[in-house]
């Protein structure tokens, strides 16, 4: 059994957190490959090391003095080393990094050192090998991950390491410069390593007990999701539920490796298991989660006999395509068609869009309504549990909420409902409490 374990910044923010991490890794021999983030926040208004490295680089490019901020960064690492009582001296590494930042080795290089240094410390503390991500994670010239080369080289490399620490967040470009993923990208490294190691499980350790069924800012004390499919997760993440970097799903998904989100501060909790496929679902709760987003507009187009006009929908979408606008939903009736889009995408060009639609499909009416929020009810169980949609709509109706749009995904995995911004919280709570008591 091989487990790849990734620890986020708050799990490695100071020596106390490191101790918890070391204990977790040592508790199971299967936890063979470890991906650390850079030290994150120790308290709410603390600064992440990655952010300090970015400002260090900004200061250096402007010719400023980085001594102060660089010393603060060194202190963060040195206090971890000292507190853990490690026999490790990073003076040379610090010197090289300081020199490279001053000589403009690149913004990504600077940021990546947060993970690099944390990796050296963790490898030392665990007695694991250290594999520099720059030797095994490859980007292409266009800046995207070279997934196949990475998988091949990394896979081969891991074969000769029983245990190893591989820092998260960065890799190397074809011209040998360092490149990082987008923020939070250590999740992606963990997923890439899990695929290359042909791991049985990718554990992603953070500071929450996994995914919640609803946003705790909207629903009071929402329940935890025990099991979720990659598909459901995509739906919920798209609607704003974040715990995991969204690009972290793809590498493990290809290999069908489950991801387990765990809490470093409460390791006894089982967390959330993300799996590729499962037929089982909570027959009592049925839904997996409910999430939502504000800031949408609905363009409604009405025309008598619309249904007889072949190519009507295509002409409508062509107008949006020419404007470079992507749409979210496209529900239609016999003589009406609506397109739901992000309000910010049409800002400043409403008149032009209406005129273009007038010319393209000669409608009877075109209206744009703003202030729409979308609510997504997601759950693999909806396919089998008859009457789920009815329960969702009844719950909303009982609260006197006006539904502006309904769209059920063709996989029957989700129901999307448009409501006014003002009724967003009420709608999510009504749906949540219909299924969870
Ligand atoms: N340290 C990086 C960040 O703060 C990457 C990560 O933590 O995943 O975004």
C-alpha cells in the first residue's frame, strides 16, 4: 500500500504544527511520499512565507533592500529547525536564495523557495530522501504541465526512493528556469506524485475536516461530506466551495486514485473521501451538497414560433461567442430562450449585445435581468431517489422564494436554480434543511 501525503501551509506553519505532521507520517509506514507547502499563517493576521517571498522579489526588482524581509523569512525557518532540535544548517541555502533573488532569478523562483526550504527541513526531520521538484516536475514552453514526461521521469525516480519528500508548488521550464503552479498549487504536486507513484490513496492534510455540505457562512454548522465523487466535487467547487485546488483533481482522476481530505489538527476525523465512482450514497440525506454564487444576469429572448426556426439557438450563442462571452446555462421554453451569464462579462456592452441579438434572430422581446444568484443542489443520489426535485422546489416555495430559472444537468447529478440575490441565503438554507435535520 502506498499513500502520498500532502500538507498545506497551516499544517507546517511552525514547529508545533511540524510535530503533528511528523506524528501523522510516522503513524503509518504506507505514508511514503510527502509533499509540503511553504509555512502558512500561524494566526489570522500572520503573513505566509510565500507572500513574503513575493514581496522580497518585488523589492529586489525595484532595487530596494531586502535585508529586513529576508531576515524575517530566515527566522521563520530557523525557529522551526531550532525548536525541533534538528541537526540542519540552511545558511548556505539562504545565501544562494538571497543572491538569486537580488540577481533576479525570477518571481516564480523566489516564491518556490518557500516549499523548497520546508521540504529540506521535513526530509531532515523524517529521515526521508529529498527530491527537488525541479528534477521531476516539467512544464512545457507554453507554461502548461508536461504531464506525460513528468509522470514518466517522476515514476522512474520514485522507484529508487523508499520514502521521499518532494516540495510542492513548482517545477522546471524547458529553459531550466523555475515555474510555479497558480496559488495553492502544492495540491497539484501531490496529485501528480500520487499518479506517478501509482498510489492507493492521496491524503491531502489541511486545517478543516474535509468538505462541508454547505458554506458555513451561509448555513449554520453544516454537516461534513463523507464521500463525494470527482464529478460532484467539480460541480460544488465551480460554485465556490474551495478546499482543494481545482487542477489537483485531474492527475489522480486519470489513475482512479481516491483523495482523502484530512485535518492535521484533528487526525482522528475521517475527513472527506473523494472517489471516481460510487453507487452508494447516503439514502437519508440524498444530496451531497448545496452551493451557490452571486453575480449573474439572465438574457431572455422571446419570439413567437421560435421552436420552428431552425438554428435559432446557434445564432443566439454565436452573438455571445463573437463577444467572447461564455455562458453558464441555456434553459429554453417553446417560445422563449434564456442565457445565464456572469454580469461582469456583459458590463459595458449591453446595448451592443441587445442590438446584435436583434439583428441575428429578430426577437419579439429581449430583456436582461441582473441580480441573479445561482444555487446548485448536487448529489449522485438524485438519479435514484425519486421526488428529489419536488422536495427541492417545495422547500423553496414554502419560503415564498421566486424561482427565476431551473436547469437540471443531463447527468442528473445537479439541479441549478436561479433566485434573486436577496433570496440566496434563504434558498440555500431551505434546501439544506429539507434534506438534513
Ligand atoms: N505556498 C503556495 C501558496 O501559498 C502554494 C501552496 O501552499 O499550495 O499559494
